[in-house]
């Protein structure tokens, strides 16, 4: 059985999970960003994993680059396809609807999402204020994630699904009406950040890329260009030694998090808040565009 693990990550949670899964399965680790511009994605592996962060699960949950990747995947019908989404809140409210949407997407592309899994790790904005009481201790999440990833690897080696899928599906059914209530609120907030009028008819897919209009840069910027290099979708260009966004943002926070001067402020983060997975360093993120087929060696890609 051969594995290829495709990942998308901005602050390292999903890259950490993907690296561990690749290590335990002997799989090839490939950045989605490194193949997304190809006309199609053809893999010789019989098991394909997709690892990504879920956000805005009330609307969709799937990063737009992941959707584009799924639509480019060749011959999905012959593959055991599994997904692992990283999330910071509640599994039933964040991960489950995201995975259900991904399952529909894979099915529409001609395949089947045979494995649906999730791993809880700290939110990349560390904002838990909108959630009911929940454990916010990052160290606890890190410890629990190790066991969860080990369990996921055991199950995907046997081509099994999450053992809690029936329970998760029931929880998703109960929570579905809540998403309808939240959808209008979240969409309105996105319009504000995209600097669109409230009457705008733009949808989630159209608004997310334009929310970079609300990202700001302070005078601490030295023009080093790391934000341009670390952006997984080449959305940043340096002009007069200042970053300029091109309005096809993935809202992944990479530019904010990895700026060495702390000069970039993403609108979804409180001032001074920084977070990346402690096992992931800047050099890991800058290796995201290695040629397809780069393998994990000594914990690096």
C-alpha cells in the first residue's frame, strides 16, 4: 500500500499532522501549493490523504485551495481517499461539517472520501471567547494530538473510517439549523473585511480572497520579503519594499505569523497575538514549494 499525503498549512498545525502521518505510513509528503497550478494532479499512490485546517465551518470550512486541488485530482475513483482536518473548537461544530462538505466535493469529482478524521490543535488566533467552556491549554492539545494522530494512522493503514462517524453525523444533523443562523452574521463580517457594501451579492468563495484588503502593515516592516515567500498562493508582491496583496487570499495567516518583525496584522487576530505549531519552523514553511514527491527526512521536508 502506497501513501501520498497532500497538505495545506499557514501556521503549521496541518503541516505537523501531515508530517507525522507521512512518517508513520512511509508516505510521500506533498504541499498542495506546489501542485495547484498544474492542469491536473496525478498520483501513483493508491492511498491519498488531504490534510488541512478548517475555518469558517458555519459557511463551508474548506480552504479554497483545497477545493481546487480536489477538482484537479485525477482518477479519484480508484483511490482510498482520506482527509484529516485540524480545528481549534468543537469537533461536532467545526470539523464534522467541514468533512461533510469535503465528502460532497470529492463525490462530485468522481471519488469517495473513505476516511474522515480530525485533530484538535490550538486556534491560530487563540480566540476562544465565542465558544462555550472549552479546554484552551495548548500543551494538553499537543499531547492529545499525538494519540489522535497515532490512532488515525492505525485506521488509515487498514483503510477504515473514524470510529465515531455515526455519532459525528448525528451531532452534525442536530447542529445544522445553527449554521443557518450564523451564516448571515459571518457573511456580513466578511463583506466588511473585503470592503464590500452590505448589499453586495458576493458569496463566500468570492469574499474570502478579497479580505486581504483589511490586512495592515506597520512601520516596523523592513522589506525583507519573507511574507511574499511564505504565502502559499503567491498573493503577496513586494512593491517599494512593502508587501502588497493581490486579492486571492486564503486567509491562512502565514504572512502575519511568520513576519520576523511582527509588522503584519491580520484582521482576525488581536494585536500582539501570534501562534504557530511549536514543531514547525519558518524553514519548514519555506519548503512548501519543493518539487512534487519530496519525502520526509529527519523531520523536515
